[in-house]
C-alpha cells in the first residue's frame, strides 16, 4: 500500500497554528447536545421534541444548526429529517410535513422515523456499516448523529463525497460502505503518533484543509487583532461599573454552562463536578478553575465584551491582579479568557475561548484605573 499522506511536517505546522477556540466551540456544542438528548432519552422522544421548525431547541434543530461548529450539514432541505414542521414555496401554511416513504400521516411517519433513529444508534454502536447505509434516514443526517454520539468510532465528516475524497487521499481502499469510511478516518487518526491525541474537530479540520481545500494555512474562527488606532482616553467609571456589575453575573453563568458542555463534549463528564467557583476570592485572579484535560488545569476569567464605538473595536476591563496572574509562569499555560458576546435582546449570545497570551499578543493593553489604599491616623487629621 502507498505511503500515507499524513506528513509529519504538515501535521506539526498545522498544529502550531490551529485555532483552539474553534476546537473548544465544537466540543462545547456537542456537550450541550448530549446533555439535552442523551442516548437513553431517544426511546421516549416525542414528535415535537424531534421536529425542526417550531423555534425550539429540538433534536433536529440541535443536530443541524446548533451543532454546526461540530460538523456542518446545512444546505439540504428539511426533508432530510423525514418529518419537519414548516411551509413550502407552493404551500405557505405551517404544518407537519413528511416524505411518503415514512408514512401517510404525521404520526405514522414519525413512528417510522423514530424506529429508524433507534436502529441507526444500535447499528452505529455495533459498527454494522451495512445496516447504517441501508437505514432510510438521509446520509449526512445519519453521519452527523453517529459522530455526535460515538466520536470514538466515527469522525465528524458527514458528506459522502468528502468522505470518499479524503479516503482516497489517505489511500484507503475503495468499495466500502460510506459509514465505514467515517470509521476508517477515525482509525487513521489513531494510527498516527501525532494525531492520535488530537480531538476529532482538530483532525477533521486538518483533513479538510489538506484534501478538500488544498490549503493548509489556518484561519482563526474569530480573529483577534489590534485596534486600528491608539488613543489616550479618559476613564468612564460609570461604564466600568456597569460592565462589571450589570451583566457580569449573566456572563459568568453563561460561561460556566458553556464550560460544562465543553467537558461533556470532550468525554470528561466526571470533571464537570470538579469545576471550582473562585469568584469570591479575587486574589486567585480568575473566576473558575476547570480542566483542559484530566490533570491539566484551566484557569477561566470571564469577560463581557463591550463595544468601543469611537475606536471601532471591542474591549474589556482587566485588573492589575488578573494581568499579573495570567502572565505568571505558573498560570500562563492554562489561563484563558472566556469572551462573552451579547445579542440584541441583551442576553449572552455566544462565547469565544482564547488563551490569554494570544489575546495580549493581538491586542492593545493600557492602564485603566488604580485603587489607592492606605491607613489614616485619625488623631492627627
């Protein structure tokens, strides 16, 4: 068999520039999915819990849109789910819609879809690739579900065309089941000394860069860069206090749930209970103690992103102690800023996890405020 196309130099260069924020986001959305729809729950799932189209975080909504960071299967019509709630170009009425192969009524169609979903899970667990490919659910939908529930068996590549193209680049023999390709790509990850400890999103990103895009340069999911201008500004203490107090707690609650999802998404569910809240002791210099992996501590400082409209950039406030702790030799390797962005409704919308040193190297850091502390001899005042 020809030599594998996983060249050491390419892997090392890719790993050096890989955007860990993308990886963290991918495993966090997987964790959120697993917490909402653990495998045992599928046997009791209802029609409205399953269908997309009702504006709820349903099973299909989570598999398609809410876990896009894990794998993107958007683009095809909602028919890929077997049954959904919505309208068509020719019929504007919102109602349950289904393909005839699943049944002649919404209840019969859903019953058939549910049977197919449960059968898919069983076939996926036992690596029965023939049964997986025969399953009547759409191919990309099946592949996404398998990658979410069984990341230790199936890589998160869902397109049959991409699976075949990547497999060809890796010199995997032709003529196997599509779902088997998904498994064999995961096996390729384990075979390589460099990639065996990579997460599935990281390995998938490399495969797409090399075999689909043909470009190994890495673009950050959300790039942090220095603001366009440096200005000496007056300190707005009202803004400072509002930013920290009014929305700080909401950001912290959002961030800790995001972190729990990330750990679950990585398969470290036992570590969720070990997250420590250290907000009440400012001397620690961060909000939460978590883990990047078992035995590898992660120090999380949550920041609510504000918009500086005059300088056209984002900003957050940092204390002297937080700066010192984040740059210390002991904490620097594991110190992360969890940057929370707010939506139009005034609620946390999304989060970007960035290593502190990465933020500093691509930002402008300037003094904002100091606290003057001293004792006073009342007798001489």
